[in-house]
C-alpha cells in the first residue's frame, strides 16, 4: 500500500510504478532529504506539534538510516516512488507508528524543493572550488609565459602581437565571471522553502526560521505557492553551468588548434591524449574534444528544463520531476570537465619559439607601422592606407615589413625614417602596449598580482 493510497481502490500498475518512480535518479538526494527531515522533526518537537520524545526517536531513526545508506546496507524500492517516500517507509518500518508523524505539516512538494536547493547549494560550492583551482593554474602559466610573444587573432586571422600570458589571462577573466555568477546565483538558491506545504502552507505553528537556521539557509521563502512551483534557481544554475562549459569549450578549441602540426604552439601530455587504432603516428587531443562535445549536453539540460517549465500553471506539477536529471547531469558534467581540464592544462608543453616564428608572419605589426606614421604627423586614416599599400607590396614581393629597406619604405611615404624598425619590432610592439589590461609584460604582471589578491579573497 502506498503511503498516499487511502483514497485509491486499486494499486498502480507495475508499468506506471516504473514510469512514475524517480528513485533511480533522485536517490542521490538521500543525505539532503534526511538532514532536512531531522531539522523538520526537531522543529516539530520544539513547537510541541509532536512530543520531544517522538522527535528524538524520529531523529535517531533517520541518523541510523543515513549511516546504513552510506555503508551500502539499504536497497531502495521502486514502489516507494522517490527518495522521500523510501526514507519515510524505512523509518516507519524501523521505529513503528511514531515514524508516521514525521510528515506532519509537510508535503513532498516543499520537501523536494528543500532537497533540491540543498543539493544545488553544495554543488555550487564544489564547482567554485574547482574553478578556483583552475584559476590558480592559469596564473601560474600566465606568469611563466608573460613575455612569450605570439600572434593574436581576430576572425582566426593573425591580427596583432600579444603574449601567451596575456592570452591566458583572458580566460582567467572568463572564469572569474563564472565564479561571480555562481556566487550571485547562490543568493537565490539559499532560500528555505519548507513550511510551504503542498502550496498553501499549514495551520500548524511552525518555526520556519528555526529550520532555516538548522540547515544553514540565509532566508525563508516569501510565498508558499512560489516556493513549491519555483525552479528558477535550477535554471539559473544551469545557465551558469552552460556559460562555464562555453568558456571551457572555447579554450579547448584553441588548445586543439594549437596542438595541430599546422600551429604546433603546444603539445598535449601523453597522459591526456589518445592514439588511433589504425594510424600509428596519431596523438589525438581527445580530452579537449570531449569537453568541447559535452558542452552541448549542458546546453541541452538548460533548454530541456526551460521547455518543461514554460507552460506550467501554479503550483506544483509532476512535470517538475524532470528537473533532477538535468540538474544532476549538469553538475556531474561540469565537475568532471573542470577537473580533467585543469590537469590537462597543467601538463601541456609550450613551444614558445614556434609562437614567435608565427608572430613574424602575417604582418601583425602593421598597425604599429600606421601608428608610427601618426607620430610623424600623418592622419591615421591616411596612415592606414599607406601601410595597406606597403603590405600589398610585401605580399607581391614575398617580404615582411622588417625586411623592407628604408628606400622601399620611402617609396610610400617620406615620413618613414630609420626608427621605423624599432617601431615595428615585435618586442617593442608588445611592450609599448603597457596600458592597464594590455599585453605588455609589465601590464600582465600587474594583472596577475591583482588576480592573486582576488583569489586570496575567495578562500
């Protein structure tokens, strides 16, 4: 007999039990469910809704169930539908009639909202720690390569010279925003919904603030219907997760490109690479490719839940059970990707000489040549046109700007003088960009110093 079965004359069919049951995935909420139930039972006893002795018996029974689950001595039942009913059934089986009092002044609607919020809070904390570890690694590499000149790209075409350290710090900023987004989202996750009942609260004299304090929540929900119908906090987390994966995917795409023979900027460590079953020479960046591929499934989780929620009337609907698998999969995916990506990044080999070699091609100092003319009194738009003609001349004659003679330069403008060669030196091109946020080694050092202070504040 189902715990809710008093109104029914027939048992649900086995097929419906299997279809309806969520225990095969929501079993991972066992700890949150039990801790929430302990706080609820303690409050019931404190408020005199049940006796202190009954509250103590319930709490002790729940603690033993928690211990047994963690030691692998509990088998969950599909017929009990979900983690909430499984634990309540186990409690009644173990401590008898008093166990039936646990669900006083509570619905599975506010219970599942509580469990999901507790789970999401913990997941955010864990993901932030993984992001901070990645940020530490990025700072280590950025500091090591702050003077390593490489081509910067727009449209995947060589654009202007930067340093590898500066390039890595761009990703540091992306992941910093991810951390800040998660911390901001946490404010809206950190709301205790228990006491909202099925949708209309309860007539019992609950102390909701006491339960929130016991469970470490900073506030309680303000509307009972919203509390049980809300999954915005899951959607917001999934949005944060999708953006994290987008950043990882962009980074992986660059690492994959850089590891090709055409670029040869980096090489993946053997421990983060795979081979081919047919081609003996292959060393494939499968880890980076998998992270790039898994981004799609996190996007899918977000879109799936948005679609589930879009047409639901207030308050709770069974459709909302679909939030768990999307949430759990996104958490698992983001955590595993962050962990393996950090290890992969830590072990890459950088070919600085190849980066510099490629930086000498593609006329990435052309803007600096134009800026040089501006310092000689030429309007920038005219300078742009003159250097464009210079580049065309170089292409037609198989040269780069550094190889032109002064006489060749002066064919295009009499403002060119001997100091043009200093102006277009790649090292000078980078070092002169010493603005805050720029690629000059000094500016990158300042960015790294500020970033380290920020990281310390997050601990």
